[in-house]
DNA sequence: CTGAAAACTGTACCGGCGGTACAGGAGGGA
DNA sequence: TCCCTCCTGTACCGCCGGTACAGTTTTCAG
């Protein structure tokens, strides 16, 4: 019971790092078992095939991702009651967290999957889609709360604003990786933060908080 | 001479579509030669190995990409002398062009490569990096011209603003693909457009163009 | 028209990889 | 003790990337 779960986790750890660097197609099972120190039979005892490995990998990644966002934005929520200030603070915390990653963001599995879609079955694609929809709900909720208090200076829809957060995250990761500039991602989030700040800034004449 | 280039192009066409759907690792040479109606020997006559195919694919993709941006933003430039209005118009045109793609954006090879990096040699990674740097120069130039006329309401750097355009494009493509909502990409570009408009909007009290 | 180069085809082969099949063993809990 | 979980070992299959190389057709310049 205990032992099996531990081995499974070790396989997933090795697989996640490999897949984010080389994609699913570029990651061989043989290389995974070599690094984990397990036999081929042992691997196939835990995962029926590569598709099941991908499924487990993606689910674990998404859960962890959600946990991180929960932590960051609930921490931000504790520090201020104002929904806008709390959201801006959350983006700041997120940016700092990403800036502190020594080798930059390792990559997003959701992006990996959607650039490899045709290989996997419907279930994985559906899981991937739901992950993005969950982000939309999460950030959409925040923007809805903000709009209950502040009037946006441009007529933008809640869902599209929410998607913008995911967009900047995914796009920032791609840029960071392609440029080999780990900082780009954190910077792009701060640019988004400035945009959001601007969008809900009270019209001139009124005072507004920094 | 002529015939060879034609076959080469046909291979690249088939390969590009396949790679954007399945990644490099998920695309087999055998499948490419089957669809192109060529033999294996014929394929290896044109490309020494998969790495060379990737190189050719990426270079062609980047060239085409640059051509499209040249067209769109020079067309926008012809319609107005104001650098801000011209940029906003360019984003609008780009958004419309992407919205008109019947099956949505097929995906960006630059993103594919950076999620598959460790497999390829330094040259490809360098090409990829230079492509993103070229985007930075292109959009940076535009923002520099805008800033010569307009004062941004938030202190943002030209390079980071320029990267934001690439970020939204790459991120929007990922979201569109993951959500299977072709429209998302075009919408995200319009959200960016609103942000840029807001950033350079004259302070309230003065009149500003719609 | 000719001849040489370009653009292929055909065949045979290699090693790595994903995957299957199945037998067997170690270790621990009921 | 017995069974269940968690593996190991061995043997094998077919696909794929890649090599090697000989031979054939197509093209086009002189």
C-alpha cells in the first residue's frame, strides 16, 4: 500500500521533469525506468500504458497547480478586504514566487498536452479543457467581486479578463522558455498587474490608493 | 531544380500540420512519406534527419510569421499617421484575421519547439530564441514610437510591453487549443488592445479619440 | 539530341522503443 | 499459513528512425 504509492510518486516525479523538457513523444519509458531504478515490468504494473501515465501526470499537475493558487490568493485575501487590492497583491505574490524559481518555470503540462493532443484520448483532452475552465471560474470570480465595487474604464467581460490571467501565464512560460530568460514570466505578470490596476483606477479627480 | 523544391515544400506542408497537432515526437517520418506519396529514401534525400526537418520547418514558419506581421502593421500604418492609432488598428486587424481562421489557429511552432527543446541541437534553440527577440524588436519599435507622442499612465518598459504582445499571442493560442474555442485567441488580443488603449489614454479632462 | 546532374525508388538491414505475456519471488498483514 | 501487493526476469513482437547503397527516372543546359 505505502510502498506502491511511493514508487508511483517517484515515477511521476521523474516523468514530469522529463515530459516538460522533451514532451511526451520525446520521453521514453526506458529512460524513466532507468532513472527511477525500476524494471519495465514494474513500470507497467503501475501504469497500463503511456496514456495512463499522461493521465496521472496531468491530474497530479492540475491538483498541485490549484493548491498553489488557493494558497497565494487566500493569503492575499487575508491581508486586505478590498477585492481589487487583494487581487493585485495576489498577482504580486505569484510574480515573486515565480521569480524565485532558480531555473525558471519548468513548463506547464496543460500546454504540453494541447500541443500533443491528437495522440491522447478524449478523457485527457477533456481534463485539460476543464483545468482551463477552472482557471476561468477562479479568476472570473475575483473579477466579478472587483466589478461589484469598481467600474472598469473599458467595457471588458469577466470571462475574457479571467482568461487573460491564464493567457499571460501560459504565454509568459513559453516566452521564458524560448528566450531562456527565467525572469520574463514574472515580469509579464507584473505588466498584467499594471493593466488591471489601470482598468479599475478611479477616474482622475478622485484619489486612488497606490 | 524546380521539382525538388516543390516536393520539399509538400513535405514541409504535411509535416507542419502534423507537428502542430502531435508535436515532433508524435509525428513519424513514415506517416509523412505516406501522406506525401514519397518513399523513405526520397525523404532522406531532402532531409538528412528529423532535426534538419525541424530546422527547415521552423525557419519557414518564422519567415511566414514575419511576413504576416509586416503586412498587417504596414497596412495599419497606411491608414493613420498616429503611432498609437496605427498600433491599435494593427491589433484589430490581427484579431480579425485570427477570428477568420475556420478551425482556429493551428498552433505556433515556436511554442512547440520550446516544449521539446532538449531533443534538438543548439542551432534550433537559438533560431527559436531569435524569433522571439525579433518580435520584441518589432513591437518594441512600435511602443517606442507611441511613447514619443503619448505618456503611459503606468511606468512600463518598452521591452516588457513588446513581450506582452508575444505573450498574449502564445498564451491565447494555448488557451484556444486547450479550450477548443477558436475565438478565444482573437478575443484575448482585443483585451490586450483595450489595455494598451487605456495605458496611453490622455488623463481625464482632456478629450480623447474613441 | 545528348549527357550529366538532380531527384528520386527499392531493398535490406540495424537498434531503440512501446507494449504484451507470463512465470515467479519477496514481504507483509489477516 | 495464505493471500495480496509489489515487484523482477525473460522472451518476444512490430513500428520507427536511420544507414547504406545500387539502380532508375526526370530535368535541363549545352
